[in-house]
C-alpha cells in the first residue's frame, strides 16, 4: 500500500500499457513501478507517469513492499513462471490472457494461488463487453430453447512485422499457437461460457501466409456436452480483416453478435419491440474489436478496477484461473487433433 492506496505494478509494456493507464487513473490505486526489458517502452510510460519507478528486473517488483498487485503482461509462455514468483513473494496477480499456453503450466498458477492464499485474476476483457451479459442471461434463462449450434469465427489480418517485431509471437514455445491461442482465445472463452463444456473437437490447422512456425488459420468442429454442435474458424491471414462473429442457435431462436454489437435477437417470448430495443441498446458496441491499439481496450480498465476492488474487499476477481484454463484446454485439444488427425475427447 502507498498513501492508503493499493500499490500497483505492471510487467510487460505492450498491452500492459492498458493496465498502466487503468491503474494510474483508478482513485483507489497508485501506480508504483513498471518493468520491461525494452528501455524505450519504459521511457514512454515514464513520460506520462513521472513518479513511476522503472526497472528491467522483475525481481525489483517483488522486493518492493509498496506493491500489492502485479499485472503480468509478458509473453504468454512466461505467465506461469512470473505469476508464481509474484504469488510466492506475497503479491496478488492480474495475468494477461491466455493464462498460459498449456494446461499443465496454467495449473501451476492455480496451485500457487491456493498455496499462498493470494488472488489471481485473468484478463478476458471481452466478457465485459456490454452486450455479453444480456446474451449470457438469455442463454442461461433458456430463451433460445435447447441449444443446437454455435458458429464462431475470428478472421483477422496481422502482417509479418507483427510477428517479427516481437520474436515470441507465432512460436510454439512462447505463444503456444497462433490465431487460435493468441487472437481467438477470447472467443473460445466466450463460446464455452455461453455453450458449456466441450465434449470433443476435430480440427485442422495450417500456415497459409506468414513465415511463422505455429498457424495462421484453423478450422474446428466441436461437440458440446449438452449435445449441441459448434464450428470455430480463426485466422490472422484474412485480408481485409472481417468482423468477429458469435452466433448461438437454439430450438427457439438465435442471438448473433458482430464484434461487440448485438445484430440479431430472436428469442422465446419476445416482448413487443424487444429486438429493436436490444439492437438500439447493444447494437452500437463499446469497443472496436479489430483495433490493435492497446490504449483503446476499454475492457482492461474494467478488469483492472475489478482486481483492485477484489483485493480491497477481500473477494474473488471476475475471472479465476480454473475458469480461464477451460479455453486453454479447448485450444490445446484443437492443436492435438490437428497433429494426430483424430477427434480429441476433452473428458
Ligand atoms: N487482452 C488482450 O486483448 C491482449 C492483447 C494483446 C496481448 N495480450 C497478451 O499480453 C501478453 C503480451 O503481449 P503483447 O502483445 O503486449 O507482447 P509484446 O511483445 O508487445 O510485449 C511484451 C513485453 O514484455 C517484455 N518482456 C519480455 N520478457 C520480459 C522479462 N523477462 N522481464 C520484463 N519484461 C519482459 C518485452 O520486452 C515486451 O515489451 C501476451 O500474453 C498476449 O497474449 C492480450
């Protein structure tokens, strides 16, 4: 704590800048320190936050008693190592998505959380999109009837420089995959959040238009435990980028979201004018999903604020590790299916 406020630190200053901005503007927290290996990124944050301490050694954050929460926004394959170190040093952690690139590594975070009694939140900011709560409530209340089909797709474009400028991207060791693990993990999370547990997945993947080792295009067919079917397409080589689509169909209707905006709302027992009202309220969206500018990721602010409140109120943060691991399990199963040419049953 510092000056009666939660002491906040951020490690990794790519998307981590959105954590910095949120912590610096929250009246209940004080931005104490930032850590990155790149001096230019440290300098850029310092220019906007003159009182912040900068460092290149994560250990400096751990040794600082004023720091209560550390945002871990490092390359994905480092999340477990650095999150566990922070927990063992007595810090709470807000970890970027994906929680880790394998289930085994992600479970180390959960094990350390339980052992240390510290809090771990995981970023899945798309859950905070305004349209998602009414979508989730309608599904849970059975307003679509029995769920039969989910068709989800994320067809984006990332140029080669996106991969070359941060060497960990597009590698199995640090990114854990490509368009599915990195860009689409949000949609995979939303899909399992809405549809429930996945029973099996059959996938094909490939590198179609980049010089990377993982994949820039995947296609999957899923069976959910509730009997519904799903399809999921992800890509970073579609140019120009298309919208993100989340479409859920039941025996009594369908809800369709494009990026973060409700486009279709056909549900059971619709009140007169309900669809028009839903589209009026949630059809504009609150965030441009195709933006690559981290400072525009407003959902991060909501989750950083939630993490600060979770520590102050001694409650769980919005997204806990075991919930975040579900998307990693689905994605790694998709990769296993593509590698083996077989359907993978998730158990
Ligand atoms: N929630 C979202 O929408 C979103 C968006 C982008 C990225 N991410 C996630 O955030 C994480 C980072 O992605 P990014 O795009 O910002 O990557 P990036 O490469 O732009 O930034 C990572 C930073 O970490 C620094 N770093 C690496 N190792 C370090 C170490 N040992 N100590 C200190 N600093 C170190 C690098 O110098 C780099 O500046 C990834 O897990 C990614 O999946 C999430």
